[in-house]
C-alpha cells in the first residue's frame, strides 16, 4: 500500500472535474480505446437513496502497468499519449493531457481504478475531497487483463441511463471508431450501441479555409448518413477524430439523417493552449466550420438530386407516376417540375405514404397532379381512371367527400389499420417464445405502451410515466383544482410530504392515465394506474400484493380524497400462477378483480393478462375491422414495428424485421 501526490495545483484539477457527464464518460471510454480494448462496458447501478448510485466502466484492454502507475497519476499535462502516435494495436491515440482520470470525479466523490496487467492486479483510488493524493494497493496475482473504473457516491441523479437517450450521445462521439473497427464494441447500460449496422454511408472530404491574414487551414470532414432518425450534429474533433465540441450543422437537408465530424490540426493547437473551450470565438476555427457547412450543402444537394431521380424512376417503374413520356410544352414542363417538388416533399414528410398500397399512392399522386393542373374539378375523372370504382361507389364517395375531406377519410382508415397492426405486433412481442424471454420491462415494453395508451381505452390520457406516487398526487390535484377535497387536504397536511406505501417506501408506478366520465355535470373522473411486467414475469401473489400496496397507499392518504374520482389499479403480465389464479377468480366478482374499496375512496384493483388486454382492445375495433375488411398479419405487424425505435424491440423481433427487409429488398429489385 502506498500513496502518491499529484504535482499540480488544486484549482487546476478542480476545473477539470467540472466536466459534463458526456465528456467524463467519453474520456473513460477513450482511455479504454487507447488501451486497445475490444469491448467497453458502461454499467449503471441504482443507489439506496438515489436512482443512480454507481457508474462502472469495464474494459478488456492492456490495463495499467504496475511499475508505471506513478507516471500515469503523478503528473497532469504530460501524458505518455502525447509522445505516442499509435497504440500497440495500431489505433490512433486520442488522450494527450492526462486529464481523463480526473474528469471521472465530475461524476462521483470516490473513484477506484482496478488494473489487470501482466499477471498482476492492483487498485488506485482517490477522493474528490483530496484530489492531489491517490492510494495504490499492493499487487496480487491475476490472469485477467483490462481495467475497471468504479465511480461511487455519484454527486447527483444524472440522466445518463440508456432509457434517457444518453447512449445515443455516446454513439455520436464514437460512431466513426465503431463503424471502422468491427473489433471495437461499446455496451452501454446493458445495450450494445448500434452504429455500424445503423450507418448507411460515410463520405470523407478534404476542405480548407483561408483567413483574412491569408493563412490557410486544412481539415477533414467526415459525413455519416444514418438509416434511422438521429439528432443532427457537427462534431469538432482533434486529430484521430476525437470529438471535443458539438454544434448544430446549420443546414437544410430534407429527408436526411446525418452526423458530421470536422477534424483539424488547428483544433489540436487550441487544445495544447487549453483554449478549445473558446473554439466558437476563434476566427480560424469558424472559417473551417463555414467551409464545412458549404461542403455539407454541396454534398446534400447532390444527394437530394440523385435521390429525387431515383424516387421518380421508382414511381415510373411501379406505373403510379401520373405523367407519361417526354414533353416540349414549356407549361407542362413547369407543371411537372412543380409536381415533382410537391410529391417528393409528400413522400419525405409522410412516413405513411410509402407504406400505403400502390393504388392508394397512385390516387394521391393523381390528386396532387390534378390540384396543380386544374384544381379539384378533375376528381370524377381521377376516381374513374385510377381507382376503377363502380358508378354507385363513386357517388357514395362523392357524397362522403361533401361531408368530410379525403385526408380525413384516409386518416381514419389508417388509424384503425395501424391499431390492428399494433395489436398483432404486441402479440409477437409478448407471446413469441424467444421475444418474450428477451423483452425488457422498463426500457422496452414500457416505452412502447406509453406511446399506445389507447389499448386501455380511448378515453384515457397519459398523465404520469415511470414516476412515484407523489408525482401521481401532484397530477391528481392539478386535474381537480384547489377547490377539491384533495386541494383542501393539500393545504392542511404537509404539502411536500412524499406518498409512501404501508412499508414506508416511495412506490414507482409505470403509467397513470386519466379521463372524464360522461355524466350530467362532467365533473367526475377516473384514474387508471398501470403496473407493467415483462412477458417472462408471471402474475403471482407478489405482483398482486405490489399493486394492492399502491392502491392502499392512495386510499390511506387523505390528499387523494375526492368524492368524484374513481381509481383503477391494474397489473399486467403474460399469465397467472396457480395461486394468483384463485385470487383473480373470486365469487360474484368480475374476472381479474382482486380488491375493491369503497371508503374513503372508490378503488378497484385488477390483475389481467396481455391476452385479455389485447382481446378487449380488439373487441372495441371489431366493427371497423369488419367494415374495412382488413386482417392484420405477421408481415404487416413487422412493418409496423419497423417504425418503432429499434431500442424498444427484442433481438428476436429485430432479426425478423431484418429478414423482412431483405425479402422486400429482393422483391423491389
């Protein structure tokens, strides 16, 4: 056991330890990358009193040599990396100031490094309260390699969980490394960061900018185009494409999802002078940024033109493009140009357009053409030539369009078919043998259902999502107003006291929905609190007791008291255990009702299976389903799931979607 002291002033270290969470976590991942790690895991653990208690970064790199640990930790600003060009594994070195280890203290009060190198294991630990001293343990034999950084006593509940979208920010920082190096993987909060398979294309450009004094600066611009929706960013990078600053790209590129990386030696000069934080005030840097934006506009103008030509040719091949042959008439040439702009915008901004049947696409394109050329007077000819409707059906549709718009008719039919497809998709997610084992409760199933709350009833609106009962109380009071019983209780009782269950714990509910009940006064409300369980979790007595505890916590807290409010608590999972089945089938009670309270509040507690929830939702859609003559199948359900954030889907379902994509790609060719 020994101690080392950092040879630098405390105020300099303190400035480093104010890094933002993304910079701090990225720096730790870069350190692993520089150690030739093939896999880096960022693990997050909940605390006893906070949502976030421990942050752990685990890599399988070369570790920290025991005989060089003083060199790594004793000085700041003279890292070995500054003298190196490549790692032993051939990677470009990214760190160079020796600051990465101190940025970890921006996240927590105590940081411990456990190194496995050359058959030895030892640890280095430090406290934020004394940043100039580190304690090094004795070495013990070990056959492992790598390094684990554990950050404890997290200073606050940073929103850095994968469910918060933080993994996407990490993806943007490391996208190029993940794309170009298949041997490098990042597992963030239990999920592998999707970069390589999600990238459509990477295009590099060499650019330059000349300042007013005639000095020329050179840079490399890498443009990543993604297959999915991403937040557009322009990332400024040090040599080796180590991003240190991000900004909006400031260009319009209709229908494209991209991230760009601008790398320049000049940025390294700023970093050497510790002025990279002032990059947006630096004229040479901004000249390079302007040159990058100009190249971006040029790149996407060319991509837009190529894509537009391809889309129009696709319509021509499918025989739904409303013009034939060439024309020399200048008026028709102008009309076609206007049509192409409008139709391409429609295809870009309406994701439902490409999913529509070809006849419907043809009708819409004909309507666009008619509106451009002659206005709505051409509608009868369009109906006869495009849809081939019988005369009687034309008259019915014409009468319907006098009462509402064609857009409203299409939207209504689309809403029903979308819901039928979602119900079939939900069956795949929760009943497929592989998917139900893989589907996660909070980060996947919960996120999907939060966007489709209509499954529990059209009348409900989402009020709370993954919050505790205290948040539910606030929503309850806001809905009912200060003149309610709850408002009076709020004023007389401790207003900020948390809502606790019978065991004194703050319960987290998955979803709270609310609606007005149709009465003469329109003042009555119903609240629905939902507890979702992953498909592999059965409805057992513990689950039922859990939802009962939530209900009792509401019943026993006077602040919820209101004569015009009913509460339903529902636990949902795939199946009942035998013991729970008995409780859900009580004499003279509806199936699934496990508890009923009438005083002081009307409360019902239910336990239902996904099969029952889906069956009830299908029942409400039966009439429309029959009139539309539509039956959702697995293929349509998978097409629907393709529109959902892939992070919310099980691996089995993502594989089935990939197979469908491949089949449709072959069919399209």
